[in-house]
């Protein structure tokens, strides 16, 4: 099996998983105890792009995404935000804000690799 086919299968499998899992959810949700401000951090694998990149570039991409995720969690914790447990869900407003962020990041990613 060629590398192209393997990458294509990985992307298709990740899309199938996303389609059946309901709305996307951040990997870590934080809430400030005083202000109620809600923020989140993701491991960088939403939308299947991360899976394809891991298949093609392996440990390099995984390590970079892990460092960004760790830095994000540390950032919110040092600003006084408390991490919520893994069953926590975003409010409707925060879910919409999260999905808008994901769309913006996907567009920025696509624009960054599009030939000019």
C-alpha cells in the first residue's frame, strides 16, 4: 500500500469518527473561579488534519502539538483558571465560540498551504 493511500485512509477514518461523535469538544476546558471566563486547549488534532500530519510526519508533529497543548494548559492555570473535569461541556455560547475558532484555524491552515 502506498503512502498516499495510507494517508487518505487515515483522513477518511478520522472524518468518519468526527461525523458520528456529535459536536467537537475541547481537550481541556478551564473556567476562572471569579470571573467565570471560559477558555480551552486542544491537542491540535481536530478535523482530521492532525491525524494526516501524524501519519506523514510522525513523531515531529506529535511532539510539537504536545508542547503547544502543554503550554496552553500551563498558561490558563497560571492565570487562575481551574481545569474542569473531562465530562464538562461548554455552554451553547461557548460551544459556538469554540466552533468558530476551529473554523478560523482551519481556514488559516488552508490559506497557509495554498499556493500563491
